[in-house]
């Protein structure tokens, strides 16, 4: 009986940890890595199927970073003209 309880706890811990996944990358990270932001926003996030909560947050962060980078480039272009 003791072995069954230990095995059940071990399986529970493994299942719990497998659901935790990596933390989503921040907007600031994607602003420093625009190529990766493009890959995420226009690749992974456009695929059909279900995404985890962390993946959805990462998609949002990548999209926000792309938007901020576009505004930054536009502002720089306006300053030059």
C-alpha cells in the first residue's frame, strides 16, 4: 500500500510539473530580438490548434513588441525628415 501511495504521488508531481512549462518571454525581450518576435507572431501563433496560456501570452507579447518597434521606427523616420 505504501508503494502505491508513493507511486501515485510521483505521478502527480510529474503531471503537475509538465503543465508548468516555460514562462512567456516579455515584450522587452522581443523588442531586443525582433526576428524571434516575427517567428513567434507570424509562425507559431498563426497555427491552428490549441495554445497553452503561456503560449498565448507569448504571442501577445511578440505582437506588442512588433507594434512598438514599428512605432519607434516611424518616429525615428519622422525626426529625420
